[in-house]
């Protein structure tokens, strides 16, 4: 029987354009960051990675890209069988560079398209399909392992508990619901604030049926940015990285 899983996602294969790590080379330091929608984890993680000289992996982009791919094929993203069918030819690639960000599906640059409201509305449907999550998690691990970087900041929903539970630095970045809603509304100035808040709440509720991203697992440090501005939040994250790595290295 032919394996329907795309080659990119099959165990043992490196992601396109990324060389396998050299034999004997040290594994990159992983900073795993989880958090709910509107917590600022993407922008904070990218800024933190830039200041550390690390790569940055936005794991949510993979699910957004798959949602875009499913919609492009006219698939019902609430139907797990339909999602698995389009997943069969999902050819995905992403940049880990903090300054040159891009996401591609096949030969199509979808960096901007995956942020469209219609894609956001469809993300939870594709992300809750268990075989998809398992395959995508394998991809994330290969991307990081083969990046050839001193470290990678990886952000998402279950990075600290499922994807990289043994990462030396694990952080839950959170904020009060009303603060998260206000921040997301400020980002999306072309949409009604009440609708943005409702959509954020709906996405949190849908995603929480798949993974608990509101509660810190044992060993995960919490950074609450409710009363912090952006730079203060980045500083708080870097403080956790410094103290955790310092303790690990005996500093």
C-alpha cells in the first residue's frame, strides 16, 4: 500500500533546502515557547531569537499553510477525512531566518495569504486532526535538528509539552484575556474590535480541545505580559533563557 503521507513529513527525511547536521555537531539549543492567541508569542519569540542570534520557528504557520492548502482545494476543513486527503500532497517549507521570513506551499509563496481571516477561521479544523499533528511535529523536529544554528526559538501551542518536552528552556507566555483581545484588535485595524475578541475567544476554545496551552506544565516558566510592554516582555523571556541556561551550565 502506498504511503499517503507527503515525503516532506515522512520520518528520516530532511526538509527541502536544509542539509542534515554534520556528524558530531552539537544539537541546537531549543527555547520552547507556548501561549494562547494574542499573547504576543510570535512577535516576542522572533525578537528574542534575533537578540540571541538564534533561528525562529513559527509552528502555527504550518497549520495555517495546511488550512490555506485545504481551502485552495475546496476541502471542508472541519472534516478530518477531507483534511487527510489534501494533506497527501502538502509540500511545505518555511524560513527560520528572523529577517527573511517566508512560507511556501509547493512553489507558491503564502507568507501573506495564511494570515487572511478565512484561513484563521479554518486553522483549528486542520490542527485538531491527530495524524496531521503527529506528522507536522516530526517536521518541526527535523527542521530544528538540520538548521545548522546555535539555537532555535520555537513557538506554538504544545511545544513545551509535546514537540520539545526536553528543551532546556520552556516558557508559557500569557496575558489576561482582555489584554490579548485588545492587542489582537490593535493588530487588525480593519476589523471590528468586538468581532476580533469573539474570534480570539472562539479559537482559544476550539484549540483547547486539542491541547492545554493555558496551564504551565511542570518545569515550564510562566511569563505574564499583562502589565508589560513589548520590549519588557522580550526582556522577561531573555531573562528566563539566561537564568535557565546559566543554571544548566553552572553559572
